[in-house]
């Protein structure tokens, strides 16, 4: 049963959303923490991330950055103006924000350059095995699943967790000072935008999904959306794991993190 949902409380408070959405967020929290507590962030914050791992990160995450407007475009194609309040809300939001994501791609390349990874390495270099995991999942869910699933997996889960790990890195003076002074502001722009404490994108995505599904969707629909959120977080964690792995003569080694 789709009982209509309309946001009446603050956008950025979970209690403003239906109980099923609150439970979905709760059930996926452990997987999200696996992303936020990943050792790669500690190494980066402390300027101890190796050159190889930095390159793996910048080049390995790039397919997600580069394709993010396309993920949103795939979801836009699923909308039909006037079909439902959720369709209308999603359509307006996706059209408005697709262009913004293109600018984020430019900022990512500037960050990579400041971190010592050339544009050529990011755009055309070989990527570490397994770093395509998140990009492949985002492509799959955006192309082939429902509008609600595509939005919850990418604009809610991926953007939301990214905003939180970006805060961890952007707050590090040690990391900022490791970047060339003449390029520092430009290099930090991607992190600055994503670390904004008032970033409402993930919450707006959650509002879209709740408007699409209403206050009482079927249990199997909620289970599927929850699984999509978890898969996004898991895909992020696996991709980060692969960024830290190095390969020597076909043998994999994983960078150590000091306690």
C-alpha cells in the first residue's frame, strides 16, 4: 500500500521520515561504518598513504566520479512527469543536479594532480584489480533497477557516506599541508564541497525515495531498498580495500596501518 508521504519535519532529521525508512537507515549502519572507519582514511589524514595507494585511489574511484552524472541520467529516464508526486520531485531534482556533478569531475582531477597523480594516470592508466566494484554496482542499479533503488543506492548511500569521509580528510591540517601550497585551494575544492556540513543532497534523495514509496510500502520492497544501500556501502569498502592492495609478481600484499 502506498500511503502518500509528504515531508513535514526538518529535511535533515531522520525522524521526519517514515518508520520503514528509519529502520532501513538503522539496518545499514554497520555497513556504512565499514566505509567511514576504513584504514585508508587514517593513512590519508596523516599523510602516510603510499604513492601507489594514492594513485590506486585517485584512478580507482575516478570511474564513479566520471559516471555519476550518467547514473543520475539513467534514473531520470525512469521518471514520467505527472505520473506521481515522487516522479515529479525526482525529475526536477535530477535535472538540476546532473550539471553539478560534471563540475565535481573537474575538481577530482585537480585534487589528483595536487596529490601527485597525473591526469593521464587517472584518465588512461591501468586500475588496480577490484577497484571497479563500486562503479559496476552503481551502473547496474541505475540502469536496471527501479527509480527508488537507483536513487537510494547512489544519491543517498554513496553521496551520503562520501560526504562523511570527506569531512574526515578535509579537517586534517596535516593532509592539507601535504599538498603544494600554490595548488592547495584548487586541490582541496572537491573535498571542500563534499565535506560541507550543510550538504542536503543525501537527505533530498531520501525524501524522493520516501515520496515514491509512501509511508507503507510492501516489506519486500523495503528489504530490497535496504539491500541496495548495503551493497553501495560494501562496494565502497571493497573498492577501498583494493586501493590499499599492491601486487608483486602476482602476489597481493596489503598496506599496513599503524595502530
